C-alpha cells in the first residue's frame, strides 16, 4: 500500500473542564469524521486533561479516524509553562486493548505499555502548536492566550503530498 496524506479539518476551539482546547481532525474521508465518533471522543476528553498548574489552561487535541475500525484521540496540554503533557484514548482497535471494533467506544490508553504520542498523520499539529505557543505565549512581553487559540494549522491535508482522489 502506498502512503497517502489524509485530510486535516480544524474545528473551532472549545472550552472543556476549564481548559481551552484547539481541535484537529484527521481522516481519509473527505466528508470528515462521523459525528458519533467525534461526540464519543469529546465526551472522554475531560479525563485526558491534566490538573491546573498555573500555566494558562490551553490544550490541543488530534482526533484521527483510521482507515479500519480504529479511532484515536491524542490530547496535548501545556503545563509547567513550556512542556507538553500527553494523554490518549482509542476506540475500535483491539490491538490497543479496545474491547470491541466500535469506533465510537473510546477507552483511555494507559501510560507504560505503549508510550506513543502520534502517528505520521497526527504529528503535523505538534510542530505548529509548538511554534504558536512560543510566538504567542513565551516570546511576547505579555502572553496572548487569545492569539494562541486563534493560531491554528490550516485545514487541508496532513502534509504536502496531495490526497489521492477516491477513484470515482
């Protein structure tokens, strides 16, 4: 199977459990991620957020709908002023100890067994978010949380390689 980039969708940020969460969706489906998968993922998201530590309460989430039955939620939260905290969940992927193949049945991935932070399609937002955090929160004399929240990776694809047409 040849590698192909996937579609990247960028929904508006939301506030969950007192944190501002920027959102990225990754999928091979040009229609986007199924609403039931999105709803189930964001229902679990509060469990994946760290306790406040004085750092502005900002996170970003990458929701990835795999090409099979799997769906993945990677949540990255800014802590200790300049450090990313990671927590993840998966659905529909028995290889990751999911109880079934339902892509809307998310379970938290416990640290230790697999310390994965993302696959090739999930990584592009990390680079952008690092630069945005420095640009808006660390470099200026006064942190600009609103500027950070407005600074998202553009929707399109996960990389420079065009997404192939669905063949129809």
